C-alpha cells in the first residue's frame, strides 16, 4: 500500500470498532429478553420458535446471509444502502457514522449480518442460565415474599445470569473484531477486516503481521476487562481473592 502498516490499521480501526460495538448492542438487546422468555416458558410455542430461530442463526453462513440482505433490503426494496460507511459525524471529538442518520442506515445491514450468529449463541446461553437459576432457593424465597415477577427477574435472576454471559460477550466482542473480514468485504465496509483481505491479495506481509498482533492485544485486553467485571458481578470472587 506504500504506507506504514500501523498507520493503515489505525485509520481503519474506528470503522471496525463501531461495527463491532453496534453488532454487539443488537445481539444483547434482543438476546437477553428472548433468552429469558424462552427459559421462563420453555414449553410455549413462542419459546420453541425462539430456539428454532437460534438454531437457524447458527446454521446460516455469514456470506450467504449478507448477500440475501443486500438482495432484499438494498436491491428489491431499496430501503438501505448496501456498501460504504456513509456520512461520519463528530461528537465530543469522536468521529463515527453512528452519529448521523446516513451513517446508521449504512451500518445497519452489516451490523445485523455480523450480529445474527452472536445473537443466537447469547440466546441459548441466557435460556440455559435462566432454566438453571429459576429453580434456585433464593428465587423461590423471593417469590414467597410476594415480590412481583418483574422484580424477581430484574433484581435476582438477571444479575446472576449475567455472570457467565459477561465472559461469553467479552470473547464474542473480540471475535467480532477479529472475524469481521467476510462481512466487511461483502458490504465494502472500510475497516480492518477488509484491509487484511486486501493485504492478503496484495501479499503485503507487514500489514498482515501488524493486524494479527493488534488482534492478539485486543483479546488480552478484553480478557482483563472480563476478569474485572467478574469481580464486580460475583462477590464470591472478591472473597476468594481477599483470602
């Protein structure tokens, strides 16, 4: 490319990070309520439909889903753009396409495509955690005290199922950054994933090596953040650490 490898990656990094953040946001905002509902009412038709959808989300290849999204929402319906990052806005010195309507319309399809697989895994994990915790004594005691179902779920259930979910979400965020190459290539998203594909085609080894080193750093950093959040969410970890 004729430029320093680190400079190229830093230029593309904001696009990949905002795509990963928005994808993770979509995954969590839909997966938690769907997983909790499926765990609380496992025999209902809606729960079975949710679990069938999660299996489908696991099964469909990312590149195929991306092409289908482009064909439906960009080509046939013309609702959303299929390529590019769109207009970039600035807020508190941060430049992002999330700050403009045009940018949001451009990021929605690639973010949704990237989020589907993660959403499916978080739904299944949330359902499993709900099924396990709902039979614990403290949940039965909270209900026996006459607490409303919403308070039982929001106060007692949600906090305890978040402990394993935080670990998975931290690692999933790292994988969103590392493995966004297919999505970024399909939607021509100008991020690190597309850069690494172009570098492989051009045999630009310094960019490839620098990209891999930065991805390793991201995973190490995210593992540290997950460990810190663990001590906040689970008092038992703090007690064991003090001993």
